C-alpha cells in the first residue's frame, strides 16, 4: 500500500489531502472571478468555438486571395509560356 501511496503522491505532486485543499481553494477563487464577470463554463466553450470558426473563415479568405492572385498571374504567365514554347519549336 505504501508503494501505491507514493505513486499517487508522485502523480499529484503533493499528498492527496493537500492537493484536494489546493484544488478547493483554486476552484473557489476561479468561481468568484467567473461570477464577478458573469461568465459560465459554457461561455468559455462558445468563445473557443467562435475563435476556431473565425480562424477557419479567415484561413479560407486567405486561400481565396491566394487563388485570385494565382489566377491573375496565370492569366499572364500561361499565355507567355505558350507563345515562348511555340517560338522555340520554330528553331
């Protein structure tokens, strides 16, 4: 039993009683702060979700700009390439 107790203490970083007390105090402090700002755990999930959706949409907007730049450049590069290839065939 002593080996299991040492393993648990090593896993928790302290004795189970002291770890429980630290978690209780930290939970109370975080609860007071969240209640002060009228935040709830589900709000944090929505914030994370909105952040990821914003990154997703911004990423696709960047890809859209990349695609439009690609098409713009291709509109010049491809015809020039074809003309140069045709001119090199005549030699």
